[in-house]
C-alpha cells in the first residue's frame, strides 16, 4: 500500500447508546488514519474506549450510522473481512480469563492470518511473560494479564491495531519496551496503530492526533 494513503476512513460516523432524543456520543465524525501511530486523547468518559470498539466493529450495527472503510473494505458491507484486519483485545473483556497465556497465543493464527510468530516471541521476552505462559488469565495480576493481551495484539500483523490505555498497570521495563515497539510502529508504511489514553506516548512520532 502507498504510504500516503490512509489505512482507515471514517465518514459521517454516528453512534449513541440510547435512542433519540438523547444526544449521540459521536455525531457526523469524519477522519482518516494514516500508516503509523495515531493518538486518541480525552478525559474520563469522553468516549475513547467506545470509539475503539466502534473502529473494531464490535458495537451493534443497528446503533451505528455512517461508513468505516479499512483498506477499502467497508464494515457495513463485509463485517467479517473488516474485522479480520483488526487487532482489538479489550482489557475489560473477561471471556478469555479461563485460558492460559499459551492458549490465548495459540488461538491467534485462527483469528489473524497475519500473525508473526517471531514477533510474538520477541514480545513475550520483551514483556517478561515467559514465567506466566501456563497461568490462566484470571490468576494473573492486572499488569501481567494486560501484557498478555498486548503481546497478542502487537504480534497480530493486523492492518489496524487498537490499544486502550496500554501503559496502565505495567512495570517500568514493560513501559519502556512498549514505547520502543510504538516508536518502531510509527515508521510502518502499511499498518495503523491507535493508542487511546489520557496522555500521548512519550517520544513516539505521531501520524495523527484526535481529541475527544
């Protein structure tokens, strides 16, 4: 893909949790995500997580208006093909909590054809996950559980990788490692990475910034 072409396009995106006349959370939202790392910032309850869920195609289609296109594939037209291009592991989602880290990683090839096994091993090492591979997620500390989901997302090879407050509960070496990974992702010519947080990641060249 040409490095100047956007990875994702959002056109007149609308979403609200409640029926009219309650106000919409997003109303006629238009933006493009270029290759590299983009930042979505905002205060508590500003809609950062909801926007990531929307970009991941995880919200009910009946509540969404407008168009999302990821590498030319429309969410409304072909949801499965769209979602296969997205790496989104919600840290609040408990459905994987009975799985071990090893089982979570083993399930990745079925979900993401672009999985990079070498990158996964690098992220396991970089996030110090080797001692935890055979623990179930519910047995892990919040930080370790988040690191498992991070490693899975980072190794996915997806066109669009969505990271929600990725530094929360991480130890300092893991924060430094993630910053290093994001600094490299900022130079990606054909993938988009989105970090949603209160503050932009330090020393990472951002391709775009959105304030909610």
